[in-house]
């Protein structure tokens, strides 16, 4: 074999080797001629871009790409190598009809390198285009960043910190990417011991909580339990704070002993103080209710005696004057009893101690009973009417509380109506039971509208009553899942109504 034949054989082998390497490369490689026309592309490139070789070789123009930034094209025309990262949107490729691709609705993240090929005279005779697909890695990074952002927001909102304790090295540490600025957490003790050491952590704990902290943490350290939560006090920057820590252990495979303990710690001082205040308020409400119940009993007993004996005295010595005295005594006795009852109800409502009993009852019968009762209370100058337009009789709710609300509204109507009419109406609006109490009394001025349901509100200081009836009515209706409202015009009367879910 001649030298020329040997040289030719070596050249063929080198070309075959280069072609083999070119086709086997796991990244996309494209070769363009001096005019920027695609002359060769490897298998990885065809797969990445969803191309068919016969549709792009000798056709695809590098400088006509709608994806590659224009400034990058200008640089490579000048013979400057460029490397950049970009989103390769196949929807733009399809829209601009750059080439036909199998990927029509994808967007891949790519790292691109474009190298101008030059001869010894610095003349460009082609371009090589290397493309790395980093879509999956980029997506994972975006998801990780997204999750870290949410976690950081949760930590910042809750004044929390995630840290870990290495049992073997006896060191505490924290992840800056998660915890961020921890300057508000760092506390130096008198001996310059940081709280981010095991000794500093224990030294900062309030002495009354040290034993409890040990008992919670030691089983985690010894592998006896995997999780524990404890609330305790710790000095931080000279201030005593309440902390809640959730400990979790991490064990190496095949070992029963943990190698690290992770902890999520949150400052709960404000929440703890609020909780204490709520406990105090509940206790105060309980004592107030107990006091009102006792007061109610103590007032009712002598009142009953006063009414009873005054009635006996009047009967033993009958006269028109004595009958008037008995009427005044009974009227004021009832007013005082109503006052005590309303105060007791208000106290229980404020303390959330009112019990509600939901069961079926006859709503028409309830209306008839109220109508007959208030017929006896009204004066001769008032007409009491009753309309019951319900298509059903059985209604499921708390009959006692509904009767109480209607009674309070009727009492309110009687108080402000000297003559004319008071009407009690039951109706259904869609899925709601509606009860309406209308009167032709003095009405309400617009300036009093905003204050009407306020406790103890009275337009006139000499007005009868305590100003609690409407306030109690509103609270009871809302507790039963309903709404209450009114329509009124000064001098022409008022209409109070409430609705409740009509569950039959």
C-alpha cells in the first residue's frame, strides 16, 4: 500500500471517527456554513428540536431564527463567540414558520453556545451551534425557589426559625437560605455564650422550665421517640420570650440512635399573652354571669313577697285607691323582673353560655300563643292583629329563643305605641322563615338608626325600659343563623323583622 493510500485510509478513519463522535454526543450540535445555512445536525439535535433532517438541511437559516436574540446574531457575524441562556419557545417557531417541529406547545430552557469557525486568515467559513437542554434542572430550581419563598414567608409571618443540632459534634446550626436574617434571634449571655450552642440554648431557658425542657428533649436525643413539642420561656436579647419548639430526630439507616435533631421554633409571646387575657376575660364573664344569676334570685324572692302581701292587704281592705296601688306595684314589679332577666340574658350571651336546643315545633301554634298572651297586655286603644301565611306548621329551630325574640319585639312595639295597630306576621321568603312585627307608634328618626341595636341605647333618658331588648334580639337571631332588620319613619310607625333558615 502506497503512502498516499495509507494517508487516504487514515483520513477516512478520522472522518468516520469524527462522525461517530458527532452523532453520539448527548448534546445538540448544529453545523452551519459561512452563510448561516444548516449543513449538518446530530441525532440529539433532531430529537431536541423535533426536526426531520430532510426538512432542515440546506434550508434552515441561523440568522433568520426568531428565537436567538438579534444582538447575539450581530456578535457572531463579527466572529465573536457567544454563550447565553434562553427560553426556546416552540410556539414562536410554529407561528413564524421557521421550521416544522413535533413540539408545538413546549417551551424549553436551553444554554446555547455559538462558535464562529475561522481559517488562518480570520475568515469565517462556518458556525457551530451547541445546545444544552436544562429544562428539567431549571424547572426543579424554580420549584425549589418557589417552595423556599413560601417557607420563608411562613417563617417571617410566624416569627419562626428552623435549626438543627448535630449530636456527634454538639453544635447547633441553621440554614441561611431558609432562615434569612436571624439578628432578632441571636442572644448573647453574660459569658458571651451564643444561643446557637447547646450550652447557650440551655442557659437561656427560664429556670422554671429547664426540667420540663430536658424531659421533652432527652427522649429525642436517645432515640426513644421521634417527635416532641414543648412551649417554654427563654431569654432573648435581654427579654423573656415564650417559644414553642417542635423537635424531630433523623436516624441513619440501620441505626436506632439519631444523628441529628431538627427543630422548628416559633416565638409565641404575643399569642400566649392574648391567650392569658382571654382566660381572664372568660373567668370574668363566668363570675359576672354567676353574680347576675344570684342577683336575679335575690331580687325575685322579695319582689314576689311584696306583690303577694300587697295583694292580700288590698283584698282585705278593698277600694279603688288600693287597686291603683296594686296596679302600680305589679307594673313596677314586672319592669324590675324584666330588667333583671334582660341583664342575665345579656351576661350569658356575652359569655357564650346560652344553650340552644334545636328540635321540631309547631310554628303556627307558637304564633297563636303569643297573640293570645299580648291581647291581654295591650291597651284598649290598640288593635293587635295576627297573620300566619306559612305553608307549613312544623319548623326546626329553638322555639324558646324564637319566642323570646318575638316577645322582645312585641314589648318594644307596645312601649312606643299608644294607639293604632300592632301586627304580628309569619311568612316565607324563598328558603327563609320571616317574622314581622309592625306598629303605628312614634317611629324612629334617621339619626337614631345607627345606634338602634346598641346595648343600653335610649333616645330619651326618661323612656321606660333598659335599651337591651333589641340588642338581645339581634344576638339571638344571629346565633340561630338569621338576620334582623327594620324599616321606620318618624311619626308613622316601625316595622321590625327577622329571618331564619326554614329547615322543616
